[in-house]
C-alpha cells in the first residue's frame, strides 16, 4: 500500500493532531442535540436570539453486525503472494558497500580503478536476489479471473493465490494497467469459484463500506467504516477520481475490495495516507465503474486502449470564467493544441473551454481526461466549447492515446512589435521585456503589492497572449489590457508560460 504524502506533510499533520488534542482536553465545551429540531441560537455576548435555519435529520439505522455479509463475500476474497527478483543493495557484515561500485562519472579515474578490480574478479558483480510480497484480490468470475493492483504483481516472477479455505494455486498475469493501478490474474482449472459483482451504482458519502484483505500478511481481515469522500485527486499518473474511506486499510490491503451492504464491490483499495506507516483512517479506492471498464479490456485483450484528443488543459478558475463571460467556473481550458491530433483537425484552439462531451458536463481538467480516456479510439464525439462568448459544437474523431505523446513546441521567433528592448512597467504591476528566445514577453519584475503578484506570476515567466491576442511588446500588452477595460470587463485572460508549460490566468484589473 502506497503512501501519498511526503514527510513534511507528516510533520504538519502531527502538529495539527496535537492542536486537536489540546483543544479537546482544554476548556472547550460541547453539547449533544437530542432533538431533531434546532430553531435558535443565543449569542454569548448579547444574549439575543438569532434566527437559524431549521435542520431535520433523517433517522439512521446502523447494522448491528456485518457477520452475515462477511460470511457471504469472504470466499471470493483472496490473498496474493508474489515472488520477484531484484538487486540486493544491503551492506554486508563488514559494513562495506557490499562490493558495489560507487556512482562515479564515466571519466573518473576512480571508476577506472574500480572497473579494474571487477575485471580481475576482486569485486564480484552484485547478484540479484528473490524477495516476496503480499497483497489482496477478489474473484470476478466463476472460471478464475481475479482483480488486484498493478503494483502488487507488476514485477512478479511467480504469483500464488491463497484462498480463504487455506488452498493455494498458481496464477498467471492476464494484463496490467499502470495508469489506474489495476491488474487481472487468472487461476486455471476453476469452474465454480465464488465471485462478487462490481456495483453499478456509486456509493454516497456516508454510506457504510466494508474492506476485506490481507493486511501485514494477516489474510481474511475485515474492517468497516464509511465513505468519507468521492472524486478525490491523489496525484500520480492517473486521471481517475478516487473514493476515500475511513475503514482501517494497511499495507497488504492493496488490491482488496470494499463492499457495500448488498455485498457488491464499490471500490478497490490502492493507496493510503500514512504519516506513521499504518492506518490513520484515510484510504483511497478505485471506483467500481473504473474497475469494470479496465478489467473488461484486460480480459479481452490484455491491454487498455484510451481515446486521445491531443490538447493541454487546465481547470477554469473564477477569474478565468469572469474574463471570458462564463457564468460558472467549470470546464477544461485548452492551453495548447498539439500538431496533427484530433483536436487540431477539428479546429479546437488554445483558449477554448471544453464544457461538455457528448452532452456530459465537464467539471474540470481531470474530468475531461477521464471522459476522453473512457472512449474507444476511433469514436466520434461531440465536443461543446465556449469561444468568443458563445457555445459551439465540434465533431471530433478520437485517436489512440500512446504511452509517450509529446507536445510540439514552436521554434518560430516572431519579431517584436517595436524595436525598444528597455523594460516597461505595465499598469498591472508587471515589468516586461521582449522575449529574445521566442514569442511573447518576459516578466523582469513584479510589483509585490499588485494583483499580478497575488495571482502567482513570477519573474522569468513568459506572457504569450492577452485576451487571446499575441503580445510581443510592452506596448501591445498594455493596449490589450486597456481594450479589456474599455469593453467593460473587469478581468483579463492572460496566457503565460513557465518552464515550457503554458497556463491561463485570470487577472483582475482592479484591487476591488
């Protein structure tokens, strides 16, 4: 089970936890509302009654026991033991480097010295060694297909499935998908394996969930909790959203199922937040809808194919929405369009905002990646975009997403609009000079008290466009800003670039 935060986050969490403990043990007072109706609140300072919104809570019936559910689903849950091969990097008893060659440059005399020792047999090559690891999984068919995590089996030379009755059988890897961290393995010869169903309906926040797995090698362990949140972004290379649960999930639970009260799998455990290496009640699971789609592809072909649009995208902020006339800050803003891609062929441009695909509303950049990735290559989709204060529809035939789709970078260097290269401070607090290495303007200085500074601009950033117009001089930049003000808008849409990565920023034109 992978941890998703760094050590400095652990220190912050520790401090926060301490603050909570102090608050609970100090002079704070708490009360329990035994009635379902709350009608008023009395302030401590004035004694006056303030009107409050009445809340009527529904009755909650909690299950007395999960025992029947456990008895039903447990035969479908298995422990997975893998054997893999790796390099032994540990030191020997003498405390030396275990005869490993230090990491030295190729032209280092010391490296030549160590190479001579190795050639003469005085420094043996580092030998690979076998190691074992354990995870969890569950059956999805009677003929022996099991789901687990990719990171459980990806380096395995041998996979063994341990059943709840104590039996062990070898398994083969059918297919893996690193992007979603899912894998399917197969145990041959099975015809009546108990299996479970993947839920068709996603859970709601607050629903009960029960996890079954193999934490720390303790097979058949059951824990329970609730769904804490949906649509979590935990980083990594996946575009999929995650379900957060508070059931105890630990190392070894990877690939194990989370059940609803109907005995359906609503998620597959894949990661935890852990400041101390153990469960702190924050675990992340791959939603059943994703598991169903990915495992179907893996069983059919052994691989997963995804649709490809060919754009760089970002979320739409409130400032950006205001700058382009959108009522709500939703959609995926196109930062760039790669050459010879479906997006370019369809006429999508940088600065367009994708608001829907085939009628499905797009909340943000991750949502667009997820929706496009779920479409089969070759599929023609209807893409709704926001451009020039109006909705437009474009028909796009998707390509296949490849492992290494690279961005095309323009090498053209347009001439500045004016000959002067002296830095000029604009009305928004940015001091700009022409970019001698390409299009746009370089930020040479920023007024620390300006709105631009608060919006994340940094010295060295390149300003490429203002209000979707190219700017290659300080004069052109200021003219574009003035044009936005003259149009009655209060926010300018700025396209900037940092370290080769373009991004749009909505820049308010007043401090109000």
